[in-house]
């Protein structure tokens, strides 16, 4: 027999939690069935009554991966409030707490549904049969009548008991489930409360420059890390005595260097590039006395691409021909011999490039850059040689480290987060500051590389001179500025002038803040189309109101790069089937145009410049005729950021590296050779922006960058 679940009652509402059905207590004929997202949202609030729930918590626990946004949460909460309003008595049910989140404020009671407490209507049953009546006047013998009445009473009692026991059993099961659920809720709340708060930061070193990738000796007395002095382009190993803080610097330097792993008590191994050649190196712990010994060649350096267990070394690489992400293995004793390494796994070609490798509890965890702005975390089972996808992140993961309780410690510039392997939940740690490159747990402390200071500026260049560019005045500030879109007389850009990343508008000599985004939002791209401003935020495309900065979600699913050309909007998109090029015209019609396109820019006469999956050569493509034409420009989409190249009405512009120095190049339309443009002294752009039809080229510049190593500690130890 089915026993209906109890209603949850609040104000004048009775709520069927399983079906998402709301019933007004005073007028039961008024019923509402919630759509799936509001159903999940209300269930979540009812499971966490009187608790402050942040928007990030709702995005992580209620919305699917990559779909949760501030705007989506606010719209859903507003819709839920509107639906619940008719049944409210004293004030709102969901309280908004400025900069903190939401809180459910109403008392909740349980009540069995009416249909489960009304007596059941018994179906006709066969009653005990009396002895046959031979004639109307005949009567049963008194002794027989007593026996008959006793039997009838016994059968009635048995029937009543048979009807009651399913209710009793179901009620017991329901009570057990409620108690178990409440216990699990308390346990989860206790786990959340026991997360440590790292509210103390102590600088470990006192050198100017950049320090990262710390490697700690077994006894903790020595810390080795990579060091780059100010105004230098190469990296060196530095030995730091953690007791007396004496430092020793290696004599050899490298243009690129990976993390190191211990080979034995006296040596560690790493990958590095010197004089254009990549090798595995073995380094003695006396870095100032012993030079690094090359062991074997490598394809390229992955900054955090090495891991090892007791017998084997693992590393990430890219196929030299296809660029596909690869996972390799070699027995440690065979490193530097003629024994060839073993290829464990190769990813599908649409993944961009490898990022990080981490070994924990006999499993390898890989971070792979999916498209330009998101990372995928995957697990490689060393016993089964199988890969399992874990989660996609709409931000850049800068490192993966050990944690306890079946979790991983993920570093990012915005925060340190825990990833629960059992549930897939992401929990943000409370820390003294942000800007983390790498973090590792050592006892009750975290040893981390963090960005102590840096400044990202936007500036303008004039292209009036055909061979050189001159710097123009710009709205400089002491805060970080990045991401820009220009259109005729107005410029939109991202700035931290107000504390967090917000979109600002510079129009007719007036500067004003457009958006007031809550929390840490990732603004990946700005662009103008049809005189309207659009922003790619947390991998979702929004139209940004020029009057009040409000966001309107667009019907374009997770674009990677966008380009507005005349009356059409083009974008590339990462899918499980590969990369695709899409188009939306002025009337709103959406169409898939081409496969295997990773980047798109505007060109003359309605043509497009395309980056393609299997080639580093740019191509000119005509949507009208479908014809392709090779361009004399090579830009590898796996290594070139979207902000490092653009098109204008006079040609293509891009940034390139020559002997560690950034250079600016231009290819004029219909020309066969590119020209290098002379930049003003001491300017090395990291990104380019500009209007296709404008005369000004904008660029982003990083300077005063200081990366330190420090200890994150807890002022008070949490109760474990």
C-alpha cells in the first residue's frame, strides 16, 4: 500500500515536496506546480531554514555546472517570491541580506496529506456465511449463535489490524528517513562549520621578483622554489633554509621551467627549456654547487605537469603534430636510458592544452584547458587505465593539491577551493587574501605562491603612422583594468576601480560604472553589436543595459569567442562533437556554419578570418561562396590567447614573441608579407583591443608584478 509523503506547511501553504505542488490551505482548489528549477530552489531553501545561503552556494548546489549565474539566481528567487506571495501572512518568506545572500524566514511544519489520514473505503468482502435457513420462522440455536458472533468479531478485529499495519510500518519508515535526513543535515553543517579559516598570511621570502612552485624536503628544513629576478626573463632554482632563511641560487637559468618532484633524498627532477631545447633535468639539492644534469629530451614544458609515485614518473605533453593533450609514464629507474616512455592516454583533439597533473591516493587528476576560458577536471585510474570526467570550471585553475576527506585543493586567482570527490561540490575556503598561483597543505598550514602586487593597465595607440605607433592619453588608475571593446565614440572596459571587476563606460568625455555585479564574476569578453553592448560573463552571453547596467541573458549557449561583423554576430563553440562556427543575423535567426573552427574575426567584403582545429595557418573564408584562401600568418589557437590578435579595416594585427620580447605585427589585406610595427620604448602588450573601423588600437600592459611565497595559517584551530 502506498503512503503519501507528508506536506511541508508554512504560512498558508501546504507543499508536496516530491512533486513540487503548492496548495493554498484556505482554498485547496488553488494549486500550483513549480517548474523544475523553482522546485529545486524551494526544496533547497526548506532544507536550510534560517540559514544564510550565498548566491555562490545556490549556483553550486541548485544549478547545473556552468549554468548558474547571479542573474539566474536573482530571477529565480524573484519568481519564487511572486508565486508564494498569495499564501503569505506576515512579511516575506525569503529575506535578502546585502552582499551575503538569502535566508528562509518562515517556520516549517509537517502534515500528512488529507487522503492519507481519511479512513480507507473498504471494498466489499465475503462475510462469514451463516447456516442455511430452511424456513422463515426457523431460528439459530442459542449456542450456535454465540459461536457465530464470536467468529464475526474475531474476523472484524483481524481485518482492522490488517488494514492498520501498513500505515504503522510506513510511518515508522518515514520517521526513520526524517531522522536520518536530519542527522545527515547536521553532519554536513558540521563539516561546513569545521572548514578551516586561513586568516593569517606570513611572507616566507623577502626577495623582489617572482617566486613559485615550492618543493619542500621531507624534514621541512629546505624549500626549493623557482625564482625570477626583476627585469629578468629567465628562471633559476633557489634553495631556502626554513630555519635560518639563508638562500642559495643556482647558476643555470631557463626560459621555461616546470614543477619539480623528488627523485631521492638528494635529487629532484624537473622539465625545463634552455637555448630552445626541452629536457628532463636531475638537480642535486646543493643547487649552487651542482649543475642540473640533462636526462632525456621532452616535447615542451608544462608548468605544473609532473607527478610521481614510488616507481613511475608521469607527465603531461602535447602531440607535436596534432597538439592533442597526452599523458605519459616512465619507470623512474629507466629515466635517462634508451627505454621509451609509455603513452597512457590521449585526449580528443578539441581540448586546447594541458594545465596541471596531480597524484593522490593512487589516482591521477588532470586539469585540461577545454576552450579559452574554462578548465575540465578529470580523473585517470591507474589500475583500470580509464578516464572519468569530474567537473568543468568557468575560471582558470592554477594548481591542484592534496587535501583530506577525499577532497582536492584547487588554487585560482580568486580563491582557494575544495573539490569534494564524492559529491562534486565546490567549497570556497576563507583566506586572508586572494591571487593564488599554487597552494599545498603541510600539516595545519598552507604553503602558497601568491600575487603580492601587480598592475594591469589599458592604454591607447595611434595608427596614423604606417610604420610606427604612438601612445595616446588614457584613463589610467591604480587599479587593475582589462578587457575592452570600442565602438565609434564610446569605450567599455573592465576595471577594479570600485573594488571588484565591473564594466565601465567612457562616453563623451564622461566615465561611469555600468554594472554592480555581486561576488567574483569572470568577465571574459566585451563587444559591441548593433550599437548595444554585450558581455561574456561566466561563459554566458548577456546584453548589458547602457542605462542601468542590468544584464539580459541571450539565447546563445556557451560561446568561446565572438565577433560582430556588420549586421551579423559570429561565434565559435566547444562541443563534444568538436568545435563549431555559428551565426546570428539581425533578425535573430541562428545557424551553424562550419565545423572545426576555433576562432573568428571580421574581414573585408563580408569575409571572415578563421582559426581552425587542425592547422596553425589562418584562412580567409567567404560565407557567400564558401571559398577558402590561405593567409601568410601562423597563429596556433592552442598557444595564442583570443586577445592576442584582432582584425581591422586595414588588416590583421597580432602579438608574437621573439627571443622573449613581445612584438606587434600587421598584415595588410591583399598583401603577402607581414610587417613589424615599432612600439614605444618599454611597452610590451599582453592583449590587443580595437574597433574594426576605428583609428585607435588599445592594449593591455602588465607591470610591477610581484609573486611571493608565504604561509597561510589559522588564528584558531578548528575543532576536528
